């Protein structure tokens, strides 16, 4: 049956009228502060609540639920302790450059021998204060090839000015090697072709301040001279192919202060002495030094030995030819670098039988080498084909990381400036090329020292580069 | 009974745990390692929040149910495990 709803408004009236009591109602939420305690228990009464709780603990559903709850909560708790899942990943990591450029070096300047007849740059030394000046020794080492009109001069160049040397050094005989005094940058000491030691003070001009007397000098060209770390700052020592290592005080060059004959039989016999062609001295180990000989042996010596026979400590069977360069690693002084024949080798002081690393036989003879002063795993080598090789042994051991053709002639001497970026190489034609190495090869890399230590800290004879690649 | 005791004791003694509260279906804290006022506060607030979270989950999928709720704050993390209307609240300070 349909009920029609009448749309028209009509007054409604009820059949009955009833009055009810007013009932006020109000809508509000209930705040359960203590939880829904059962009616009979007073939440404030400790005893009752404890009793209730104890009863609740015996409830079956409680007993069944707890293990489940427990395991879930424990799992998450352990998770939290294991890893902080909310931490910022890679937080604090430095921005790594995307795809680093390949290593490079660029030539900054070339300093040419101003004389007509060109001589070989046989020695180089950086000015100790910031490397703004470079001293170069010029001589002709080819036997009897030196012509009469060949200049005897050596020069100090200002790095910014390749047109003209800043100062001319005028020795009596061409200089084969020279060294700036690290304690007094105005003074230099040089070793000449005729065996004399020469001392300059740049404030006093081109003429040497003092010369060693011919009778007491070396009898062969002085191949290397190095300043020592003494209190007075006036001591140096030199080595020559005449088989001697001589110590000098530049205030009194008439006579050497000390003398060592490189006789491997330790009898001081000059006839049996080995010819010295390179010398190594590290200021952090002032009593020890090493000599590289023409015969290919490296001799380790102790200056402070009590008896003359103990001065020669031991020898290392170095190369098939003269050891042209010898240097300890500035960061790991127990390891030293040598070049001779067609290889460069790295040795550990404690291992006498052989080197711990040897490069491949190169296509041409190696003439000089030195470590980078800022990166323990980088060293530089020079070759007779005019190549400068930069080796990074943590990166690659089989080949140099960077090979540069510096010039067409043979390169003979190499010196890296203390900042590790500027490299000077001297050629047979009297050209000294100044190069700047890219920042990658001249900046200490993260973990480099510890990686290199891990690689060399093994009891095996060879550097274990497998340490770099954990299994 | 012993297993329950052992489980709870283990959680309470865990590394970084500041407090543990066990709440029953009526919202009454049965067991706690914190003082009364803190317990009551946590129990009350977390019950409400858990119920809200639970209804959220079940509204989206009635077959589903809330098992665990984690609230990470600057100072610590509050974890709520749910089972049979019981709540196990663990406040932990994860140490790195």
C-alpha cells in the first residue's frame, strides 16, 4: 500500500500531550587515564591493582601471546642495534670527481745552456726556500770529448726567467754535481770534474768562496755531493769514482775531515775500492748513508761505527751496471730506490739478497730517478731516449703511469721540487726542462700510506701487491 | 610461565632498551620497568595510536592486521608489538 506524502505544510497536532521529565544529555568523549580497570577495583589502591595484575599474568591468552610479542620485539631491537637504518648514507664522504682525467704533465719552461758548445746537465739542485731558483751543473762526462773552448760555467736559474741565468758559477773545473745548503739557501757546494770541492756564497758573486786543495781532493770527478745535518750547517760529504767518500767542513776546505775507502774487503785498500757514482743521505737517519757504485753494488755504511772496518755495513747486489741513482723513500725510509742498467729497483734494507720490486727491462738505459716528496708510491725515472717516466706502484707495477718525451736527446739529471709538482730534468744538450705534474700524481691519496705499508709489510722478498685486492 | 619470564627479562636486558611495558586488552599495564606515571602515559597514548594504526591497516585491507609499530624519534625509538590485543611496548635507544 502506498503512502502518499502530503507536501503541503500542515500543522501537526498530537492526540495526547504528555510531559516528561527533562533529560539533559551532552556529547563528550571519555578520557581513560588508567585504562579500563574493572569496576570493582580501585585504580589507586596498590594492593588491589597488584593482585589484579598477578591474576592477569596467569591468563591463558596472555601466556600464549607473550612469546610471539617477545620474538618480534626482540628481532626489531636487535635490528636497531645492528644497523642504524635511519642514518644518512655516505654521510661525510667527500665528493669524488667523476671520471678523473688521465695523468698528465706540462712543460713550463726550458732553460738552455747559453754557450755555443753545449754541455750535459749533470747535476740539479732546487733552492730550498720555495723552489724559485734552480741550480744546474754543466760538464762533459764523455771521456776526453771536452773541447778546449768549452765553458766551465754552471748557472743558477730563476724559474720564471729562462732567457738568462740569474747567476753564473765560475769554478776552476766544470761542475759535475752541486747542492744547495738546506740550512742556508745562499750557500752551495759543488763537486768538479777534477775532483775538487767548491763552495759558493751567492751573495758574494760568481767566484767561489773556497776551493778544496787539489792534493787532498778526489782523484776522479766528484759524482755526488750532499750537505749533512750538522749543528754548524757547514758539513757536506762527497763521493767519487776514485773509490773514496770524503767529509768536508766548508769553512776549511784545505783538507777533508774524514775519509772512507769503499773497499768491500774492509781493508781500506784503494786499489780494491769500488768507484762511487751516487750517494744517499736522509736527514732523519744522520749516521747512515748509502753509496751506489760503478760496479753495480750498493754499499750501506754507518758513519758512527767504532772501527773503520765496521763502517761498511753491508752490500746489495744492485744492477748490471753503475747505480746512477739511489734514494730512500721519504715516507718509508727502510725502502730505497735504485736505477742502473735498464731497470729501476726498490729494495728493503733488511732484505739483502734481491730487490723487492724490479721494473721491466726498459728499451733504453736509465740515468736518474727520485721519489716524489709528497706521494710515497710515486717515483720518477729518466732514460737515455729522452723519456721521463712517472711510476705509481700502487696503481700499476708493470709500466709507468705516465711517460713523457721530454726531448730528443738523452736525459741525465732529475730533481723534483719539495711540493712534488715541479720536476726539472737536464739533458745532454744542456737543456733543463721544467715540468708541472698533474695534481693527481702530486697529491697524497687517501689511504696511500697504509696501502703501501700493507704491500711492503710482508715477510716475502717481493712486494705483495695482492694485499691491495682482498679475496 | 618460565618461558614468558625469560622472554621478557631478555628484552628488558637488551642493549639500548630504556623501558618495557606490557599492556593488556583493557589498556591496563600489566608489567613495566618504568615508574608509574610514565607507564600510564605511554600505555594510554600508545594504545590509542596502535588502535588507530590498526584500523588504518584493516580499512585498507580487511584481511590484513597490524603486527608491529615503530616510532622513531630524535632521542629514541618506540616499538609496539601487537598480538591478541596485548601490546608490548619497548623503548630503545639504538646505539651505533
